[in-house]
């Protein structure tokens, strides 16, 4: 079973319809891949979409936390 902080759990529950499945995943990439996709879709700021927006920075922090804890 993967390790999640309360902040990780809260973020996943807020932004994913399949949060229960993600939080019960046994494979790290089963969680990180959807997070990466979410960052790719919602995490970059206009006009050039090269830098993170506030959401992207928060999501990347969660991604990094899950990665380093597992």
C-alpha cells in the first residue's frame, strides 16, 4: 500500500472522481500518471503555458510528496 500525507489525500479526493481507487493503488505510477495528466491540463499559466500557475505548483508539490514518500 502506498503512503499518503493528509494533504495528498485531500488533494486527490478534491480533484479526482476515482479518488478511492487512486488512494488504494498498489502501483506508484497508477497515482502519479493521473496527477501528471492533471498538471498537464490545468497546471500551466497563459500566455505561453510554459510556467506553472498556482494550481500547477500545488499539484506538483503533491506529486513530489507522493513520489518521495514511496
